[in-house]
């Protein structure tokens, strides 16, 4: 469920007409609903009721300061994967004890930053990383709390580019080597083992891969405790999918996911951490783009938008589907027609959809890409010297621009010409 609905024939974000925002901000832009963000966060929090737990928002999905500050106010922790994300989380008022630091390539400067500013735990992914973290922590006279990310070799049955739990993926250590890696961690002076970390991929639409992975984690917990390790915390990652395509079967709900966690891990005596990102932010955001031209081609019509692959790269990178709907509700029974929906970037890959059935549209109309709140604005770029797309946050009948569109001068003036040119 989201809060982007037609009211009196106009698509609204909560109680604000998207056309009103477009008139003030211009297109393309991203718009987020606070009501949807809150609802989705609370669904996860309630799904784990009865377990000691923390819901950490995966910041890589959406990292605008307004969104982070809003979620932090609801009690969310943060899952960060870079020093920049750590700095954003702290700037949003998230205390260090609610931040977990994930990622396969943490640098020494990032480790130092987190140890100085406070951290709940590092989810370490290799022995060289453990050794580097121990050295930094010892040099600083502190102890770094860690989990070790184990790779359970479970096929998440998701897109190859977002699968992370198979043997060939770069993430974590093979679960078959977990005992020796944990023994090594216990010998390092700057580290304290606090738990186990696992994350098998993103946009999962079936609970069975989760169940398989979590059973392996439960068995590993018992084994490591028998070896003398104090395993008190299980970080289960994120990855629960969202329904990108209207009418298709819906992925499992957070309540079903939570029930499965209770069944598999409820009696193991560990605090549970989860790191949802997409399901909290995905359907909480849309990208609105304007129609520049409708072009007739050889056997097809092109809907040429002012939004492009640099603004929303998921279709070009992942062949991802986003429902596309006009801001003005079509009349009942209107006959749809196929359009190739494309942007103005000089690449054939700048294509959002092929032969998409849409009501007749004209230059000057606008459309919304649903499910664009996650991995949309955060992956945007200034390719073709196109300004970064602005972001807008809505609450009830209010909206605010939470990131402005830069001017061409601002973009150009970031460059520095050396005196010898």
C-alpha cells in the first residue's frame, strides 16, 4: 500500500496534487510520502514484536537527510556501507549505537571515523578486514564490536546483479569456514565478537531462501556458542521485495517475514537486527517526468520524456519494471496504446519501457513512475550534464523541496581549470 492515489481525477501524494508540485518545482522530480515511509517502517517493527530487535534502514536505498531524520524519529537504526553514509546517519541524529557498518571494502579511515563517532557493530566480511579493524581499534585504545558476514550459499532467486548469498558472490566468508574465521577473530586484540551477519540478496519475492539461510545461521549459532563465542546478536540483512508491477502476485508481507523469523530464530536467545531498505522506501516514492514529444517511428510510437536514465537508472541497469501512470486519471474505458517510453539521453539504453500500454498522451502531459523511492535518486547522476533530479517530501497537505535542482552554473563551477591550461 502507498499514499499515491487519484483524487478528483488527479494523482496525489497524500493530499497534495503532484501536478501542483510539478508546476512549482519543474520536472523531473522525486516525491516521497511520509505516511508511506512510516507505515512501512512500523510494519517491520510490529512484525518482530516479542523479540529483542532493531530495524535498521538500509541507507543505500534512499539517503536524503530529511528521510533519514524522519525515520530516525520513529526509532529506526541505520545500515551504512560507506563513510559518507555514516556521516549522513550521524548528521540525521542517529546515535552510534543504532548504526551498523556493512560493506565488503571498508577503508581504514572509515573504520576510524566510526570508532571515533560510535558504532553498534561492524559487519566484517573478510580476514584482512578483521585484521585491519583490530589494528586500528588497538591503536585507538578501543574495542570494535563485530559480527562476521557468512555466505550461506543460498540462491535467492533474484536478479544476478543483486544476489549476494551464493558461493560465487563477493560478499562474506563461506559458512563452511566460519569456525576458523571466528576463532581467528577471537584472537585479535582489538575485536569483540557479538554475533553473526547474513544477507542473501535484494528484491526477494519468496520466503523460502530466507528460511534456508536462517536455519543455517541458527545451526551456526549453536556451533559457535559451543566453541566458546558469545553470539548474542543476529543481523539478518534485508532484501524483502516490493510489487513493482501492478496486478502481478505480491511478495510476502513484513508480517509473514516476521512470523518466519519467529519460527526459525525465536527460541535462540539472540537480539534480531534486520536491514530493510527497498520495502520501506520503494513504494513511498515516485518519479514524475514530463512529456516532451510524442514521436511516430517505424511501427511504434515513442513517448519522449524529460526524465532519463541518469535520473532513474534501474530500467537500464537491471531491466527493471516500473508502473507508469499519467498524472491526470484517464477517462473510464479509454483505449490504451503501446508506447516505447524513453528519455533524451544519447543512448539507446535510455529506455524505460517498450510497448507499454498507456492512455493517449501529448506533449506537456506528465507521468509518474511508481515504486521509485528506493535506488532512484541515490543512483542518479549528472550524465550529459543534466542536473541532479530534485527531491520533494510530502506530509498531509504540505510539501517541501528536500534537495534542489542545481543550476548549470553550480555544476560547471565545481570544475577547476589548472593555470597551465
